[in-house]
C-alpha cells in the first residue's frame, strides 16, 4: 500500500490505465485471431475484416498499447498471409 496521498492517486490512475489498455489489447488479439481463422478457411471476407484489424492496430499504437515496430510487424505478417491466398 502507498504511504503518501500522491502515491495512492498514482495507483488509482495506474489501475484505470491497465484496464483500458487490457481492453484495447484484448480486442486487438481477437481481431487478429479472427483474421487468421478466415485465412485458414480461405474466406473471401478476410479483406474487409483486415481493414478493421489494421485500424485497431493503428489505434493501439497511437495509444501506446503496442510499439510502432510491433504494429508494423503484425500488419506485414497478416498482409503476407492474405496475399498468399490468391
């Protein structure tokens, strides 16, 4: 437990941020899994859902949930798999 009032406030802020970041990262992981499942089943709808996933990756990067290079790597690997479908 924090001893000072400011430390208590920082703890409350950290808990709120953790919840928000967890929500963003969980949504991101879900979208990526959906895309990978569609790629495996050769679904034609994968292109539409890919744009949603990219948007989520970019938002997560902007919020600082994932780093810039991680975002680029995720997008690149997904696109590579989608292009291999053709």
